[in-house]
C-alpha cells in the first residue's frame, strides 16, 4: 500500500546493481511513494548489473559515477538537478566494497593500499557526496541523506574484516556532517544499520550464511529483508521524520539489543 510519502520529492539513488541490491528495493519503494529520482552506480557496474532494467521501470535516468571521484559526483548532482528540474530532497548512499575481503586477505594480512581503497569506496565517498552537495548547494532545506551500515561498526564479526572500520567511519561521518549540514541548511544525515541481507556485497563476506542464520535466530522479529529496509528508508526520506538526524538507526528485527533467544539457548543446552 502506498501513502504518497514522497510526492513531489526529487532524489538520487546509488548502488542498485541487481534486484537483490537493497538500493533496488529502495528505488521501487520511492517510485511507489511518488518520488522522481536518478539512479547511479560505478561505470563498471553498468556492464555487470541490471540497472537499465530498473531505470526503465522507474522512468529514471542513469548517471554513471564512481563515488570516489569528485568530478563524477559533481556531474551526478548537476545532471540530476537538470533532469529532475530542481534541487534534491533525498540521497541514498548504498555503496560498499572491500578489496581485502574480495581477495580473501585475512585481517592479520591486510594490504594497506587496498584498505585505503576500501575506506575510500565505502566511507569517504559518503563525505564526498555530502561535501560536493554543500559546495554546489544541491540539496533543498530539510533534505534527507541516508547511508547503509552494519553492526560490525560496534561489534566484531571476524570475517567482516576491514569493512568494520569502513562502517565505523561511515557512521561517524553521518554524525559530523549531520551536525554541519543541519546547522547550515536543516539537512538531516543518518545511517541505517541493516540486518544481514542476501545481496552481491553481503554474500561476498566469508561465513555470510552463518551471520545470516545467527542473526535470524537471535532477532525476535527475524532478519529484516531488503524490502523492509526500503520501507524504513522511505520513511526517513519523508517529512514524517524531519527532526531525526545524526543517528545510527538499527533496522535489524531487534538483533542489536537482544542477549540470547530461546532458539539459540536450546541449541546450547
Ligand atoms: N547485504 C548485507 O548484508 C548488508 C547489511 C548491512 C549493510 N549493507 C550495506 O548496504 C549497502 C548496499 O549493499 P548491498 O548489500 O545492497 O549490495 P550490492 O552489492 O547490491 O551493492 C553495493 C553497491 O556498491 C556499488 N559500488 C561499489 N564500488 C563503487 C564505486 N566506486 N562507486 C559507486 N558505486 C560503487 C556496487 O556497484 C553495488 O551496486 C552497502 O553499503 C552494504 O555494506 C549490506
């Protein structure tokens, strides 16, 4: 059921690779709620993924941008404002990649060039998207900017490797830039800490099936799906949450607060 929560709003959605991507579900939901938006991804993802399918369905233009490159981000905002006919009301950062994890480098054997690359892609890119938006004055007052995070920023999950540092930095950027942009333009900046979700990035983590099953068993509501995440993020883009900023918001079926569940207890005794 749609509520017209985003009627008249203009947005930019990063990170939709295929139908499993969390961003893909967010795009579908944003369209259902009346938003117009542009879609973007790294130029290499244009060949790998299915973003064109999504763009056709959503009647959205694709503007390729490598989120680590300032000139690409500048072009993304400038073209988005042109195509959509005005300043932007919401931005989704749904970008993450660790080269060390992809190359199966253990945490005690990090390649530091790859670490810097992963931090740039997965966290500093969030700062870049905010800084370029501010410099171009591309966001409307009360605009909402959301990035997707994971609880490995607070708790250690061994095989999540250097992505834990990336997520900690991402959440910290939301607080620091949220303070600045709120003061300057009433723009709000938050991260949503999502349950393990079966996507290309998620499944790339060693032991992902274990994370997924453990979280499912510990969370009183079970794991939140990508579609559930889309509903939550759309509420954050809407005017219903205009005073929420600088937060890391858990969207995890209760995982982050629960100590133990009967299901896990029964397996142990
Ligand atoms: N899947 C999970 O379990 C899970 C849980 C919590 C948070 N998240 C986060 O959600 C976000 C989206 O991931 P997903 O799970 O939907 O997987 P996904 O693989 O579908 O999305 C990751 C996206 O990042 C894009 N990307 C990589 N490098 C880029 C670059 N240089 N410039 C622009 N885009 C680039 C990829 O092309 C891809 O579209 C990530 O930040 C991820 O860490 C995922």
